[in-house]
C-alpha cells in the first residue's frame, strides 16, 4: 500500500519516494467562499436625543463620546440635533474648574497632564481632558495621538480623554471645544483640562474659555525671555517650568526666578491675582501638589471676589462673537459664486496683477449682492 493509501488526507502532489520527513503539503483550497449578499447594508445605531442626553448625564462614556462627535459634525442635520442636546445639558453644566494648558513644543504638556490628572483623581476629582492636535494645512488631517501619550490616565475610569483636530482654528482649539466642555461638565467631570496647540498671539482664544491659564515651558533653551512673546505671558495665570529634575533642576530654578521678575512688571491676567512662576517635574511628580495648591488658591480668591463668575459671563458673550465670526466665514466661502470668483482671482494675485485690497472689495461686493 502506498503512502497515499496510508493517510486519510491525500495531498494533490508530493515528491516521488518521499518519506515522513517531507514537510511540505500542497493543500486543496476550499471550493468557494461565502459572500455576503450585495444588498446587505451595515448601519450604525442611531441614538435618539433622549438616549444621548441620558447617556451623558449618567456618564456612559461611549454615549458621551458619540455626543461630542455629533456636536463636532458639520452636517446640518447633526447640528440641529446637537443644539437641542446642548440646550438640555446646559442646566447641568458650569460646575467645574476649567484649566487651559499650553506651551512650547517639547515642554512635556501631555506628560504634565497625566501627572496632574492622576494626582487629582487620587484626591477624588473626576477629570476630563480635551486635547487638540494640529491639523495639516494641506491634507486637513490630524494624528490625534494624545491618548497614546497619556497611557495610564486614559485607562482610569474617572478620566475621560477626548482628542480633537484643530481644523486650522486659531488659538489652538477645536471649533467645538466650548460645547465639548459643556457636555463633559454635564457628565459630572469637575476638572476640565484643555491642552492646546503651541503658543502664539492667537492663544487669546484659549483664555476666553478657561478659568485658569497655565503656560508650560522648559529651561535650557537659550535666553528664555527672548524666546517668549509678551502677549502670551500677559494672558497666563501661571508659568510652569517643567522637567525640573536631575541636572536640569538648577536651570529650572534660575528660569523660574527670571520669569517671576518679568511677570512682576506685567499687568495681571486676572483681576486680584498676581501671576506666578513655579517649577515641577511631570516625570517624578515633584511640584505637582504645589501647582494644584496654587490653582486652588486662585479659584478661592476669584470666587470670593466675584471675578470668577464675572469672567464666565464675559466668556458667554465672547462665545457668541466667535460663533458669529465662524458663521460669516463659512457662509462667505460656501457661496458658489464667491468660490469661483476667488479661484479666478488667485492667479492674478499670485502674478501681482491685482491689489489684495481691490480683490477683497470685489469679493465683498459680490457677497453683498448675492445674499
């Protein structure tokens, strides 16, 4: 009896006079692969407004995330749903301390947030982190990698992290960051940390939506004061020199002294509060309790004086102004006639055949006439 007869499985081909050591088997494939019907459509579950509102109020994290996704959508239908949901969540919001965190690239903002967030959770707080990643000016895409940089915090059940693309918005914030804050507050998060993109004059947008603004820097980068714009320092309530550990600690203390002296000559960003400079190490945790102590002191002072509530009311007005500017920008460039006219003008502008001011006047007149 040959080898084929000794085996229940008979391969299509084997070498002649092969032994048991032969390791290769050519196996017959299946006759056919089942294919799903062409008319079968997989649809995501559509949640009602009631389900989303209740999901947020009960802090069901998946529905919280879906609600923010709905709010960030540019769809007209989604925006109508989002308005109703936000209106119903608004009475449950406002009970948090909103902290904006910005700084130079490489300053360790994400590491600091993980250290600060973990410390706050250990103290009994619920922390929401809204991180903004810069969008590409070419592809409009964004990496959204902050969750990977906050590995421990992202696993904590008392923390919610939401990365969003800046989509080119000035101020290093997403267009719907304010609405996202409202949703997170309604879900019961009492500390909202907003990590923004970079630093610059446009950071005033961040200042307009937070109670406390923290600027994160590092020492050892040359002349620290020359490297910072005065406009950014004027809007911060505290400057934190991060990575104050090991051999770098002495440099950090020197930088702290320099910034403390500089802040002394600037007009305070918040009435009744003198902006401070401090040091910390997000890596070791040194200075984190002291940083939170200063933020708590700030909160107590501004609440007692009424400055806290006054700023919140002012921010509501600024919020409306922002939405008006946002609406006008969109309505201008979504006009088909304007879009076609501007496309034709670009070549003339590139070739110097028309003044920018004249091009603007022509576009403006077209917009006004086509409304």
